[in-house]
């Protein structure tokens, strides 16, 4: 349907009112119709009683008494409230008919056994007609009495009522459509304002917001929802720009180092030892770039919603000891002590590869940001079904804690200390946890250490 919203509102409301009004008008017309015909039928029945009082019978013969009764003016006139009478026997011979019938005859059904009413036309005049069987003393039908009275007055009333109702219906619908259209245009005016304002918002003025209506109604809720959407879009655009800038910076640093090293080598001839030393520096920067690209690729896959976790029962202590054995040399070089308090039968439900990547990142961070001779604690809480990995390192300030899982975020103290890394590890950890419905939280105190808590669900 290509009708505007305003027109649709007007048409829907008009349709509802039109149906209800049509039903009401039909009921009104039906009541008047029934009442008028009931009144005519009552008059016919009254006339029938008078006629039957003047009838007698002998066997199958019908005898009419009090002949002057049949000469009443109402049985002679045609123009003003005439009453027509006709009596026939079983052989369909007319025994009597009123003078006002003249050469006309009432059509009747010889087979009826009870009073019947119907409409007919005599001398171009509408007639309400009642047919009554005549019974003798043996309760045998010996003839039929037909009484007709003018229906013209009732017809005129009904006809005029029908014209009035139809004209009123048409005029009312036209008026209501105009009113509904006006009311609808007023009702959706705030929506049009929202459309105009929203159409002017683009990337350059994404900070703009819709003006909230004064009434706390659905339109206010719509404007609030759109503003919340704009907030998310603005945040997303800001993150995109920040991501591009951070990625460029992270790639620029090793590329600059590689370029500088090669330029130094090309200025003059070097000894084999010098070439080897410089090539090792280039290799370190190349490995740094390679790690960055791998992490960016993994983040892109995780954010594409195509990666699915394959959960299985995993021995938490076994997988953690495997990771700790991998980093034994780093632990020893930093003179850290690892304390593992995890029951041997501790089983968690997770994706084995994803969980290994999560624990590996957290253990690497616990080693990387720990103080020399610091402890690393790996504790399992059976009540909360959670694993805590805690270090006694440099910690993170409360101000920076909310941004810890952002891409390329690195705390100021980790940057200043020249600790290697690019700030993508914890972003990947957060994505992998979300993918497996593992709740990850972090607690940290500067210069006292950081705790990562992984809460597993069934």
C-alpha cells in the first residue's frame, strides 16, 4: 500500500466508524420497518375480528350477516386509508369483495392454514395484505378472508428514512474523513519533525540528537530509542576511527624500525657480525608485525559472528598445567612463583582451543606485568564455578580499568615500562569468553596486582 501513514490512519479509523454506523443505521431502519408493518398487521387483525363477527356458515357455505357493515366508507374509498375486503370459498369463487376493489382481485394461496401477511399492489397503490382461513364448526377450512390496507404512508416514511440515512451516512463519512485526516496530521507532526531532524544527521554531525517531545508517549519513546541508537553509532564510529589510528600506529612502529635498520646497513659495508645483528633486529620487528596481523585476523573472525564454540568437558587443571609448562622459562627468568589451587577432578564446559587461548593470554599477562619474585595464583571457587588468575604486578588504575578490553588499549604504566605488546590480547580474550558464555571480570590495584575472574556456566 502506497498511501501515506496519515491517510492510512484516517482510512482505518473511518472504516471502523463506517462499519459501526452502518450497523446502527441498519438497526434503526429495521426497527422502524418492523414497527410500521407490525402496526399495519395489528390494524388488519382488528378488521379481521370485526369481519369474522359478521360471518356465519352452514356446512361448507359461508353466510354474511349485517349487510350494512359491508357498506362502510372505508371499504369504498380508494384515496384515504382504504380497507379492502375479499372472501372466497374453497372453489375459489368470490363470495364478497369490497367496492373499492372494483375489478381487481386479491391473489391468495388456497393452501394456507394460518394467518399470513405479505405486500402487494392494487391500482398502483402499495397494500399490506393479510390472508386468514375461515373455519366452520367442524374446524374445517371453508374459505379465505383477505384484508388489505394501504401501505403507502408507511412506505413513504420508510423511503424518506432510507434517503435520510443514506445521505447522512455519506455526508458523515466525508466529514469524518476530513476530521480524521486533520487529527492524524496533528498526531504525526512530531514524527515528521523526527524524520526531518534524523535525515540531517550524518557522519559529520553524528553528535546531534533528536529533540524529545514534551509528552511522555510512544513518540517520546521512539525519539529516545533513536537517540540511544545514535549514541551507539557514534561510539562505534569513534571506535572505528580509533582502531584505524591505533592499527596504523602499531604497524608504523615496526615498519619504521625495519626501514631504519635497512637504511643503516645500506650506508656502508658492514662486517658479517654486524649484518647478522641487524638482521636479528629486523626479524624481531617482522615477528611483531606477523603477530599483529594474526591477532587482527582473529579479531575479525570473532566479530564476524561466523565462529562457533564447540563446548566439551575439559579438565581445567590439566589444560592450565600444560600452559604453565609452556612458559616455564619466562616464569623462571622473572623468578615468579606459581601456586595452583584447582581440584584434580575440576571439569568445565568450554571449547578446548578457545579456553587454551584465553588462559594462555592471561598467564602471559600475569608473567609480563608481574614484579620480579612476584607470585601468580590460580584458584578455583567451586561455589561460584569460577577461576581466578591473580598476579602481584604493576596493576591498573581504576580510571583505566573500564577500557581494559578495548582494542589496542594499553595502560600508561605498561607503555612507559616498554613492556612488549600491542593491546589486542585482552580484546581477543573478551571475544572468546563471550563466545562461550564465560563471564570475565577484572579487579586491580596499582602496584599491588591484578585479578582476572572467569565464571563458567553450565
